[in-house]
C-alpha cells in the first residue's frame, strides 16, 4: 500500500507540469479549445505505437470494460473543454487548486457506486480541501471579493472528471492496468474525430494544422509527461482506494506553482501564466498547506 501511495504522487507531479504546457498552448497558440482538444487526443496515437512496440498487444478488452472505457473517454473530452477555458481566465496553479473542488464528489460517488466508505475524519479532510480551493479562487478587486468566471469553468470540469476516477476504478475490476491505459488511448484517438463533424470546428482544425506542426515539440513533450503520469496513476489505482487517489491528486497545485516558479526563474516567463510575486506566492502557499492537511487527514486514517 505504501509503495502504491508513493507511486500515486508521481501523477500530480507530472500532470502539474502538463498543466503548464496546456496553459501555453491554449493561451498563446490556439484560438479554439476544441481544436486544441482534437490535436491533443489525436496525438495519443504516438503513445499507442510505443506501447505496442515495447510492451506488446494487451489483448481485446472484456465486453464489460468496453462501455466503461467509452465513458472514460467521453468524460475526458467534456472535461477538457471547460478546463482549457479556465486556463484562459486564471493562472495555472489557481485553476488546479480550484479543480480540487470536484474531489468532494469522489467519496460520495465511491460510496454509492463502488461501495467505498470513509471515516468521519477523512470526510473532514475532503471538506478542508474544498474550502482551501475556494479560497484560492477568490478575486480581489477594490477590496471586494468575488468568484470569477474561471472558477465556474473549473468547477464544471472538476465535476465531470470526478466521474472519471470512479469509472477507472470500476474498470480495473475487469482488466489489467496496462490494458485499461492502452484501450483508453485507442478509444480517445477514435473519438477525437467527433470534432471534425461541425463545420466551424473542422475549418479551424484544418487552418490550425500549420500551428500544430510548428509547435509539435510542445505536444511531444506534453505527451511524454502525460503518459508517465497516466501510467503511475492507473498502476497505483489498482491498489489504493479511489478516495485516497483523489486526495493525493489534490497536491497537484503545489507542483504547478513549483514548476511555474522554476520556469519563470530560468527565463521562460512568457510561457507561464502564473503569479509569482511574493504576496501571490505566500497566499497560494497558505492554501496549499491547508490542502496538504486535508490530504494527510485522509491518508493517515486508512
């Protein structure tokens, strides 16, 4: 269990770096989030190729898994659209902090759908995570505090993705972690063609092909990082409860802030949309400490 928990922390670390690359892609390169989603999904074919080359074919999935994999991919698509919109409204670490709002749904869904239960102290941990996330989303203008529109985009995305973790855990009851990853990626490539149906969407995809080719290095980098996080997360999810898995992923904003600060210090400030002045960092660190307390309350009471 301990080794699985440590491996699970690789996911928020690597996905945090992915979030920074995503922020650059959606704010600086692509006009439509649907176009970015299309190219991101279609690029999964590279991972499928290397998985076949290195590990081989996992075999056909059991029929019970097929609808679950489709649900996971649909969740991915509908979750990414508001996520990219949020990255245009808020800096990256705050987006990922507010993203933890969706974690409150995980213990509820886990209880009703797969029978996982928490102790009262662990539910308190989830409440602490949510409150800290809301605190980090507050916009201060003229001494007035309001929730900005980016907050609602993140809440929508987080709510959608909350169902994803539960579905992944349910699928792992019928298929190996490698098989689930392989068929998830294959299905995502197939479903990326949905964005070619609409005339305006298809037109922008074609017009943005040159941008994609010119910046393919960012997609390749993102794909390598994403694959590492995906492998670590699904592998750990086989062993640990999905509620603990969700709590561990709540640490992602801290990694986003760390990587954002490092990239800014090493001359990549134009690629990073992140408040890194002393006051902003201090405010975020307080929020992250509170989130960490919530995570520890959940993990320590297993």
